[in-house]
């Protein structure tokens, strides 16, 4: 099996069958856009549906808070932990990048549950703990460590969004280090905030290049339709395409007659 399915059918279809196994995947987007939800669903579905145990590595949120938020989706993380299938690790980024004589502190956790998947939340916090000139080399070291351990990794990246600005994952200087980049955005359509998802790049696989709307419910992430007829969705300021405007004008004129 060369694919690590997310268990979200429409998303796996966009990915050409799922994420490429043992890849490092950056999930970039603003706060509240759904990065944590995707990460938890990737891990929970991996355990429940595909028999792949997982680790949630966080540098910010406390385990109790993560378990509480997951419970609203119907995911009992404490139960999965007690079954030896899941681990939450809350630590400092500098401890993760520091390898002592006994190896990386993640080694025992990975071996202990035979982990195949990991979510790192987030690389943005790693940047806060290392010198700016060393950040990319430290990120590279972490990514290569996860690859050597045979893990498929989702790496969250906080990408602040201002309406009207285009999304540039290359600004953080990490796009060449990861194998895939998944983009989350907020967009405003008819005075309503919507979430958009797109696959910016995916090495070694064909993928859907359309932007899709998605929602987050008590069952997790659900993909909806594409933003057909709109332009400028990536910038966060979508507007109707010229041909759509012409069609509306024609329909309005016909009704008036």
C-alpha cells in the first residue's frame, strides 16, 4: 500500500487515492481554519479504519484540551490511548530537535505503539524556539527523522490571512522541504464566511487542482462543491467570473421582458 488514506472519501479522491505513505505533508492555513481537525481525523481514521497507530505532537495545546475538542467530534482519544494505539505528546520544540545519547525523545513513543502516522502542531512554534537562520535546517532535520522512522506526517503551519492577500507558502521557505502542501483558506461569499481547501503540490502523484469548499461538523470534515463561477478564491476576495456576470445580466433582462 503506497497510500495513507485520510478516511475522508472526497478528500482521498482529490489526493488521487490518499496521501503518499512516508511523506511529509504541510497543512497551511490561518487559525481556526481546520488544521487541527484534519490532523485528528487523519489519526483517528488511521487507527479505526486502517490499523495504523498514531501520535499527536503538540507544542501549544494541553492534552486535556485536545481530548475535549476531539470528544465533540465523537473521538475518544483517552480510550485509544488506553488501548495502546494513540499518544498525545505535549513538549517544547527544542526538546524534539535535540538528540541526546539515547536518541530522540520520540523514539520510545514510536516504538511503544508501533506508530505509522504523526501530526506535528505546529512547525510555526518550532520557528519561535530556534534562530531564524537555523529554522530551515532544524525543520529539515525533524522531517528527515520522521521519514526515517517510516511515519506519514502532517505538519501544521500557521499562515496568517488578510483579505485580499494571495497565499504564498514559499514565503516561509519550507515548501521545498515537504512532499505535499495542502492549503486552507477563509473566503467571503455573499457576506458569509466559508472555508476553502486546495492541494498546492503533491510529489509523485496526480491530484485534483480545484479549490473545494468544506465544512466542519460533529462528524469531522466534509467536502462540498467547488467554487464554480468564482475567481480570486485563493486571494480570499472571490468575485464572479465575467461569463457568470454576463449570464446573470442576460437572465435578469429576460425576466424583465
